[in-house]
C-alpha cells in the first residue's frame, strides 16, 4: 500500500465537503477513519465534517483526538465545545488559541467575537497555583 494514500483520500473527503457533497465526504472519511483510526489528518477531517453537520459531540471528540495544533482547527473545537456548553473546555482551548495566535489579529478578533457571543472572556485561571501551568483537558492533551 502507498503510505500517502490516507492523506490523498482524506483530502478527497475534504474537497467533497467543501463542494457541499457531504454524503460523499462522509463515505470517504468514514472509510479512511476505519482504516486509519489514529491518523491526525483523518481525525481532523472527520471532526471538521461533524462540525459542518452540527454534530458537536462528534466534532469535539475527533478534533481533540486529532491533536492538530492549528488555530483554525482550535477555533472550530472551541465553538463546538461552547455549543455543548463545555465552558471549561472552551476556556482552555481559547487560552491555547491565544498563545498560538499571539500577534495574529484576525484570529484574536474571531476568538473574541466567539467568546463574546457566549458571554465568556479570556482570563487567568484562578484555580492554577502560581508557577503551575494549567492542566490540559478540553484540548486533547496539547502541551502548552
């Protein structure tokens, strides 16, 4: 088997999704997930499709497990967490986005609008003792 095939099939699924062909995208991505259940790109793609389908729990599950640290993916994860009323997870994801997106004004603006829509603000975590980094939880165990 060609080791690049999972990526090609996953990109095919993403293209189908972008074209609005969600049933076909679901078929391709489900097959890839069955073949490569731990492949980060496949997990991210299934999470993205689930987000588009407004299946928030499935989106959070797959986006977290993808462990892809990209501000666009994390913004999707944060919004899905908010839709599920996981405010703590969304807060942790927002903190990670702020760290990764430092200096990226458009990302910060999108994050602020998202948090504002749900009545949240970025803040220091009072439950973390001084000098102790917050524990990753709602962001799939990403290192800070």
